[in-house]
């Protein structure tokens, strides 16, 4: 009889201890059910997206398109992220367009830094450029062409304002 009484006492203690959890389940069942249903639907949606992406990859033969790309180029430690290059180009481009009243030395150094960032962005995106090989008006034309190609590739750069004249050296 002592064992039965000890078991009954343990069960009674367990019931009293789990009473707050039972009340929480009773009053929050709709919230718990909602979380379970949302989690289930998110899991199904992620699974559906993965299957769709796999089907699209097979349909356009994505492996054949990327077979010749050297992915180790993107893992180099000396390679700056494209977001940093874009921020530098926007900052330098804004200074270039609004840098009136500065010395020719400052303007030349600014153009050199801007061209360097343009070359790095072109290299990161696999775009051919000839900024280092040209000078004068030809370099200006190439700079405008490269800015247009980078813009077409999705890199937003500051556009020249209407009526604004750039300095030429």
C-alpha cells in the first residue's frame, strides 16, 4: 500500500505542477495552432520554391551557362565587394559632378580614383573597358560608355545634371 500511496502522491504533484501549462494551452491554443499552421505553410512554400528553381535550372540548362565561370575569382580576399565599389562610384561621381571651384590637381586625382573604381567594377562584372589605354576626349567618351554599360548591368551611378559642364584638362 505504501508504493501505491507514493505513486498517487507523485501523480498528484505532477498534476498540480503541470496545471499552469494546461491553462496556458487552453487559453492560447489558437495562437499555438496558428504558429503550427504558419510554420507548415512556410515549409511547403520553401519546398515548392526549391522544386521550381530546380525545374528552371534544368529547363535553361543553368549548368551549361555557368560552366566556364571561374568561381574562385569571387572568393579572393583582395577583391572588394561590388556594393562597396558601387558606393565609392556614387560618392566619387557626385564629387566629380559637383566639384566646381577645386584645383585641377584635385580634379585629376578624383578622375583617376573614379576610373580605378570603374575598372574594378567592370572586372567584377566581366565587362570590357579601355579607360587606361585612352586619354583626353576619347577617355571621356569611354567613361560615359562604361557608365552606361554598368548602369545597364544594374549599377546605379549619378547621372550628369542637365546644363552641367565637366572640366577637361
